[in-house]
């Protein structure tokens, strides 16, 4: 089992490897994190977008990341649907694997 701070570190490492906007970096939106029995859903965006809300700093494709509490595995969700749909999909897939 991992703790939330460890899960966040895993996500920070993961997004550090993503192509970054010029002169910017990705940050985790702690206030948006969803905690579930099985883990967490972390959201991230560019730091400049978060600070300014200027469209020129917005990033596309920054799908929320699920981190499993039991394994630390990261599961990328999507951006086409509300995050609740991806959470339900994840939960259904886990119940089928149990």
C-alpha cells in the first residue's frame, strides 16, 4: 500500500517526462485530487495556465491519472468524457479482475 504523498510523487515523475509547453512546467492540482478506496485520481495542468488562466497557456490532452493504492500503478484516463465515466470504467474493470 502506498500513501497519497507517494502517489503524488509517482505522478510528478510521470508528467515530468511528458512534452512540456515552452518555458513552462506541469503541476498537479492538489485541490482537484479525488480520493477513492482503491487510490487517487490526480489532475494536472501547466503552471502558467493555472496562474493566469490565459488561453495561450492552456494544454490539451492532459488526462487525469489514476494511481492504484495497492500497487502504485498509474492508469491514464481520457479527456473526451467526464472524469466520473473513466472512474466508473476503472472500477468496473477492477471488479471483473477480482
